[in-house]
């Protein structure tokens, strides 16, 4: 199970915060939302792993509607959005 995964919000600090929807694709799946201020990291979270030990996530920026697929999520990975 990948642990300590974080989202880094690429929006500048002056643009406020963005909300991201995180959906796990490895059973049992699950989803949650996290709000991250610009130029900062989210709180760490864990995700389920496949048989090779990788997480598989879809992360969508709610404000822009842009979805990104991350199929090889590892421990301590920072995902820039």
C-alpha cells in the first residue's frame, strides 16, 4: 500500500486554493476530496496497491475539470497538479 502520497498544487500562492477529487482504481477503490492552497502540499494519504505494489489513481482538479491518471504511485510520492 503506497503511503505518504501528497498532491502539490502548482497554482501560485496568490490564486487561493484548489480542490482535488482522488479516486483509487485498485479494489476496494474509494474516493475523497482534498483542498490544497496554491504552492503547497496536501496532507499525506495512503492508497491501495495492485499485485506489484503500485497505487493507481485518477486525480481531478474540481475547478478546471482536468483529470489525470497516475498508474504507478509509490510510497512518499509527490504528485504535481
